[in-house]
C-alpha cells in the first residue's frame, strides 16, 4: 500500500509521532486530559451548530488508533497523494488497526472516527466541518474552547473546540506555512490565505492572552452579483441601475463601510461593470477579488520577514502599477499613504478606478482620506488635499451592516466639488429605515433624493447612459434632503 512504512503488525508507539503528525493529533495524555474532546465531530450542514460530544472512550480509542496510524504511514508520501486517495489510504489502514486492536465500534462510529482522523491528518482538524459549509461568512476562534461563526448576518457560538491551544496553534501554523509565513511567539501576528482563497488572520500568545485567535473570512465560491444583492434587498432595482451606470461610465469610486459591512463584495460587483477590453490592475493585502475580465493583473502586498526586511506596502504597489499602463486601478483597501497615489492616479487619466475604505458615512470617508494623506507626511495644506479629494473621487458608495444583521447599500453619494473649505457631497440614493417587521427584520426603502441630473451627467451622456440614469433616478421614490418622503406617503 502506498505511503506505508512497513507492512508489519501495527503497533502503538506513543511519542514516536513525527512533527507533522504531532501538529494534528492530540498527543497521548493522562486520562483526565483525554476527557476533553480532541476534535470536532461532524457538525456538517444542515446540522445545527451544536457539536456532538463523544464519550471519553471514543477519544481514548481515537488517540490509540491515531498514534498507531502515525507510526504506520509515511506522512511525506501521504502528502503527495490527492485528497481522495489519501483518505482511502487512511481508511484502509484505520480499518486494519481497528481489526488488529480488536476495537469494538459500530459502523457509524467507525465512519466518524475515520472522518475525525482524516481531518486531523490532512486538514484543519475541528475547523474542517465549518470550512466545508458555504453558508458561513466568518469563523472566529478565540482559543481552543471557543469558536463563533457568522451565518446570515448573525454571530453564533458553536460547540467546536480543539484539544488544547497547542493543537489550535499547530493548525494556525499549518495554514500560514502554506503561504510561506510563520506564526509563533517571535512573530505572533500573521495574515494568510487558505488554498480556497479564504482570508485568514492569526494572532498568537503572548499577544492573545487566552490562546491563539484565528479569524477566517470564508471565500464565497459563488461570488455575489449586483442581481443577487438586489434579491437580498441590499439594493433596490433602481439603485442597482444607478450603480451599473456609475461603473460603466468610469466614475472614480470609493466604497466606504465598517468592518464586514460588504465593501469587498460590493467592489467585486462594481468591477463587473468594467468592459472586457480594459486593462485592470488590482492591489490587495490579501487577494480576495474575483474579477471576470480577461485582462487583469493581480498584485498583493508582502509583510516584512523575520529580520524586518522585504516588506512591500500598498503604496509600493499602487506607485508601481502606475508604470504598468493600467486603464483601471482597483485598490482592495485604502488604509494609509497610498491614498495619495490612488487619488493622483484618478486625477491623471485612470478614470474608473476604485477602492474601499473603512468609514461609517460618506462624509467620514472624505475626512479619513484627508487624514491618511496628512499622516503620510506629504506636508500639503489641508485645502489642497481637499481639492485633490474633490477633484478625484466622483462617487462614494456606503455599505452598512444593520442591527438585524442585514447588509445594505445605505448611500450612493456624489462628490460635487468645494464650497469654501468644505468638500460638498450630494446624496443620490439613500436607504431609509421605516420600521421593524414581526421577525425583528428592519424594513426600509432605497429612495432617490430627487437629483435629476447628477454631476456626472455629462459623462453619462458621453457614454450614452443618460437615459438609463434618468429613468432609474426618477423611478426611485422621492425623499427630501433629510431623507423624508416628498409627496403622498
Ligand atoms: N449584501 C450582502 N448580503 C449578504 N451577504 C453579504 C452581502 N455583502 C457581503 N456579504 C457577505 O458578508 C461577508 C463580509 O463581506 P465583505 O468581505 O465584502 O466585507 P468587508 O466590508 O470587505 O469586510 P472587511 O472589513 O473585513 O474587509 C462575506 O461573507 C460576504 O459574502
Ligand atoms: Mg474587505
């Protein structure tokens, strides 16, 4: 059989497990410690989030079988097999071990044991069942015994837990080593990506006091589209049409929102308005965008190595991409001095560039941009910075996660210019909350503020999109400047 060290009788040799195996397994421990479940049994969809706890006996058997398996197989060879073949290999050996050791187990218990062991050897242990679920947005592990997930906008606690913080740390290590990084006491903060594209952050002790904290933003296989956002009620049909026009006519766009409000998702949706013949360059800290166009160059920042060298910042990327003949520059998240370079790019012929930024309102987005530039040490007068902002950004789209967990586009706002020392903004569409339904869901509407001819009207005319724009804006119900409905209701 492939991957075996020997065909001799299977023996348990505690303590002989190779390092990689030790990463996955709970080492043989005194009985009292084994009482703590070491892995997450099948908490798969659509099962409830609660994890089934096995008996102490089950964990004892698992430890014994696991150690015997580790002594039997050659993990380096196993790693060369594809997932399915490796599972089959493990299945065969585990079956033999169970026979040799005379373990009495029902078929279903055996299946569970096998699944658990495969997850520990090949994957991310107790996280596997959560990673397999498509309905989870975030997985948040706060030390070995506490794991939360976000499902349908709501954060809920799961029964998933790890044998101990060491097992959790080993899994974190395995995740980050796949992208050539390391996490330990010496470098306790690390960003990484799972092979499926999920974004990962690890912060380890001593910085995380109660054990490693692992946060995973699950990658959605089926990326959300503007049509889906409309179906979910995140935007109205008219707001969608306005966004499509904005993307198509090459407005410079800033997507603003709080953490997890849906900024990246919205940015991804907006990129769908870009034509196939445009050269697009994306700059991200962790590549999350999934552009559908053929002509895309994807760039990713790099953290410094252990000696503190080799860092490539977002600013380096944005500056460099100006030399790459971009037609559109997309910045995953603007959070520092690269704001200046992005605005310059927007000002100098790279119309239709886009970026996201953390802010709670369009007005706050403007002042965040301003302070990023000021803190970048450019030594420019505030007024010059504001003029630059007003001259570069055309549209701010505000994303929000509301108190019922739903995500909405709450503002589509134009940057129209300067009045005195202030950047003037003009809302085109706002989301107005009208109440709660009996299930605790917020009810509301996207309304046009009554601006019939936005500042980018001429641009829309140039691209022959003014008809669609006028129609969408007039179809959205009118509200006054304070968001109150004008007219009959
Ligand atoms: N309109 C929406 N309706 C339902 N789910 C959404 C919507 N927008 C985003 N999501 C989901 O919410 C999660 C967070 O979205 P996203 O990554 O876009 O947020 P973000 O604001 O970029 O977060 P961060 O600040 O962490 O970068 C994702 O799982 C995404 O699929
Ligand atoms: Mg994001």
